[in-house]
């Protein structure tokens, strides 16, 4: 049986992680800029776009969970056109 994200989280909550503590960073802006095919301003306005970018980043970077949220009020000025 594979060591899944859920198993890793359960083991950590019990205080006995087998390999490492699971992580789920709050990196919406960074992910929007680096893992989306769209401008940050567009990604921040589309739930599906930010979710796709977060999943892509999670698979490439290797963390365990994501929070699909992008605060449309925090969009770097250089990315708004």
C-alpha cells in the first residue's frame, strides 16, 4: 500500500510521521505568476484557473495540499497590464 497524503497527515496528527510533515503552503500569488498560462489578474478572477494552477504547482513542486484561493485585491501592479 502506498504512503498517501491522507496517511501522512493522519500519522503526523498522531505524532508519528514516517517520512516528513505534510505541507500545504498558501502560495496563491506565486502559483498564479509561475504556474498559470494566464496573467495573474485573470487567474485571480477565475476559480478554475487558480485551481488548475495550484494543482499543477502541487504536482511539480511536490507539496501535499493546496488552498485554491487568490485574493483579487492583491494582484501585483506589474501583472495587471
